[in-house]
C-alpha cells in the first residue's frame, strides 16, 4: 500500500532532500513550509512521481498549524510517516549576551513547533495503531558546546521529547526515531549568522554532510521491517569527531 509522509521545513536543506528521496521510493507527500513559491517548485518537480499536497504555515503559530493539518484533503489525511524537520539556530553568543528574540525563535520552532505538529498527527496514528515519527535532532542534542547554550538546550529537548514519545506511543505500535546530524551544508549557517559573511567559512576546508546524506539515513529508518525501529542515530561527516573537533585542510 502506498504510504504518505508529512515533512515540515520542506522548502530547503534536509526537508527538501527527504522529499526527493521519498518520491524516488513512491511515497506520497505533504510538504509544509513558510515559502509557498518554494513549495510550488518542489511540488511541480515531484508530482511526476507521486501525489503531492502543500501546506503553507509557520510551526510557531499553534492555531495555524492545527488548522493547516486539519485542512488536509481526504486523500492525504492518513499520515503514515511524520518528519519533524523544521528547526533553526539563531546567533552564536555567550549566554550573557544572548538575544531574547533569538531564544524565543529557537524554542518556539525547535521545541514547541515540533509538539504542535505531532499533537495534530498522533491521534490518527493512534487510531490506526501504526505510524512512524522521526524527529530531526542534532549532535547539539548530545553535547553542549561554547556559545551553543539555548540552541543546544532546544535540541536536548528534542531528544527528551523523542524518548518520551517512544514510551508513550509504544502501546499503540507507533515507531519513534531521532536522527541527529552534525555539520550539514545547508542554509543553517546563513540563518544562524543572519546573513553575515562568516557563514561562508563554516563549511570550508572539509567535506560536510550533504542534505541528501541525511535523507538517505531517514529513508533507511522508515524502510525497516515492522519489528525494527531505528531509535536513535548520530551522524557526522568523516572530518568531524565532535561538536568542537573538525579536521580542516588549510
């Protein structure tokens, strides 16, 4: 039977790469994001392979999130796979210099947004006694690094929520996984450094993970047999040993 996946943050990076990977394998898609033009572009590209529906909303907005997911047409209402990918990092400041708006943005998107979307999708999965939720965490959820404070806290929260979800949804036969990448070459650094040229240096001197690398691991996780759940994955590029150790060519 053809499955349907809902992906948040589908307009760029890991979300977009996952949409392309799933389409290759015939999985129908509900693509969510804040940029409708980009959603349209991806929909046009992938509609040749699978059925695609787009939802334009910001996961920070509780009402809009619930309203958007409730508006899904009948053919897309049954979500088999949820990829909670929407996330961001703002700023790289010592905590004493932290910007309150940056803190709000990270907690609202990375933690509360994930909860709002999951809350909207879980009842249907529970009713069917099947489904797979994958939360995109980060190596920052495994270890804290200098000036990472609130971002790391938000990703530690993602891991705690993932573990809690796995326990609470266990009686309903729902799989729950966390995929935690290290350095991935996406728009992430441009957002974090707010367009500053420093963002261009983040991926210089080594080969970072590409969004497609992460998408392949996500597909691996969702394509296991029913009795197998890939609960937690930490993935780095070869040049990275930890959040603070990266081998760069000079």
